[in-house]
């Protein structure tokens, strides 16, 4: 039986990061993956879907400007677009594989081994792996569980990955469907609604059980996204409940009941079920091992499970399901095992991007979360029309919104950016939030001109009472308010 310092089960973002960090400590590592290296971070997940989004944005621009540039478009080839997407996936997969294959030679020691197979933890220090060549048992001082998650399925829906899909099966499509219904108006559902509608070859229906999509986001953010989706022909079924769905003559028939009692029947070509993801730990742990699990996933205390030498990272736990969070947790777990972590594991400054139209980036609290926490705060919202770079791009749709503490320190609580280059505007604010710093730090910097981040600087100046553009004059595009004990009032600046 081979022995390793660390056995990592799962070769997705969290597992790969764990394995590579363990090598930094000079430890022997076994990395086990039953499917494709990279997990959902590459295949049918983040990289795959975001490549679709990037290409769909270009398609959207071609559709918008074809008349202005005297171009003719006859639609887009699904096969060619898909090939480009798979090329991107292949590039990342090949990079990770090539890196892994050469890791021992490059680092000058034989510490790393990749095992392709299905793993099961059969003892506190023992893992059984079923490979194509038979069963292999390995011993490890520490075990890190990083098997990720899979799309949640609803038992009453006829999910066959041919007509009714989850995101894992969506790549089985052979062409752009003429119509599709998306069940679930969260981030993933809205991203795919954006992608399909951008190509303008698919009529998109989006089922939303509430009165607006993205219910966890502030109303001003959602308003922009909903407007753009509906302008592209997306039919949003608000306040609706999916009663049933069936496949009839190769098409999808679904029935809705609205909160006012009204009922309707619709027929579309395909359906996508996007109602979240669930941890993947079936047949992973032997009975009696003692690892605590609840309905949200494997329970952990800063990555350590109830079994002292077994750790869990990424989507398999009840924490935030994001690639960057999984990688962070993977690295942290190894640092906790073999030494003192360089940074505490905190989640309040995690940056996120929603690949919508336009893109939405955020860090820290939004207004919904600040109110739920019982906080008083100041908030400035600055329209993209105030930012020279947005004007130069000829795209001033969007805004920057920053929340700070309701005191003289003006410590940053959170930020949302809706618009072009949104993601590039986040990182500096994420750093300040992690350091519990003030917006004043950014307001006094000299930012590159023209750039979107100049909008952050102007927000800071508004908070400090010395903006270039006065909110009292431009109330329609710059709002400055204070929220105290459930009531807003305008700040005169």
C-alpha cells in the first residue's frame, strides 16, 4: 500500500489548489479524480459557460451594429461557436494536465502522483480507488475532500439531458433551439437567459417564482438586467409556480400557476433546469467513519471536518460555491495542516461577477444584506454617464454603488458595479474591505484616466463632501443618501 502525506479527492479547482499548495511544503501528494481534471471549474461550469457568454456578447454587438456598418447577418453557426468554446476549455485543460504531468521533473522530486479513478474513504487514513486497472488502496496522514457539486434535479421534472437539461447536459445541444424555458431565475438561470437571447436565435422563457429575478440583489441592479432581457425578447414569468412539465412529441409542455390564481400552458423546444447545485459525496465515505454531514453538505470548522485529519473544501461544504472560494479553501486547509495560514479564512471580501447584460460585479454587502444585519449606512450611486471612459466606449448604461459606515470613518461595507468593465473595478475595494479601511483611501489616489475606476474615486469624493460633480445639481444620475433606522434621507452635497 502506497503512503502519502496528503490524499486529495477531487481534481477540480479546490482539489487542484490543495494538491499544489501541499507540494510547496515538500509533502507527498496523491490527487484522485474520477472524471476530467479541472471539474466544473472548466467543464460545463465556469470557464465553459463564460466562454459562451463572451462569444454571445460579440454576437449581440454584431446584431446591434450590423445596419450601421452595412453588414448582413444570417445568424450564427452553433457548431462553430461550440467549437470555439470547446477550444477554450481544451486550452485550460491541457495547461493543467501538462503542468501536472511535469510537476515532479520541474520541482526536482517525486512527490506527486495523479490517480484516475473513483475514490472512497474507507478508514481514517485509508482511501480505496477503483481504477480501470483494478482497485488500489493508499494510506495518507491527511485526507482532503474536494469532490465538488452537481446540478440539483427536481424529481417531478423529466430531465433526460436531451430535451430537458441541467447545465451538465446542456452541451448535448446540436443547434440553437428555437425556444427554451429556463426554470430558475438565479444567477445561472439569468446567465443562460442572457447567452441565448444575445444570439437572437432562441425565444427565451424564464420562470421566476417571485416578483423579480435575482431576489438576493438590490432592486436597482435587477431593474437594469430585467430591462435588457425583456428588450431582447425574453419572457419573464413573474410570480409563477411551475405545476408540471412533460415531453410531448419531442417538445416541452409546461403549466404555470400565478399568485393571482391564473393558469397558463406553454410549449417550447427545450428546457433548462437551473435550481442550484448540491454537494457530491455519494459513496465517498464508508459508514461509521464519523464525518458529520447535513442537508447542505459536509460540515466543517474552517475546512476541518469532525474527523481531525480529514478536511473538506469547495462545493462539498456548506460555504459559498465559487471557484475562487474553493481554491482559497483548498490552500487554507493545507496551510492549516502543515503550518500557520498566512491569512485568516474570511468571506466578507469575496469578489463576485454575474455574467449578465450588462455584467454585474460585487464585493461585500449590498443594501439588502446591510438592512438584514441591522446596520445604518451611507450610500452613493453614480451613473456610468458620469464616467469619461464609459462615454468614450459609447456605453453609459450602468452605475457604481458604494455603501459605507454612517460615521466619519466611512469604512467600506460593500460595492456593486453594473456595466462594462464592472469586474475590473472591484479588486481595490475588496482589499480595503478585508483591511477594514475607508473609501477615503481610494478617493485620494490618482487613478488612470480615462478608466471606470475613476467612478469609484468620484463616489469617495461625494462621501467626503467634495465631488467634481455635485449630487444636488445632478440628482437624476448621482444619489447620495443615508439609511438610519429604516428610513432614507438625502444628503446635501
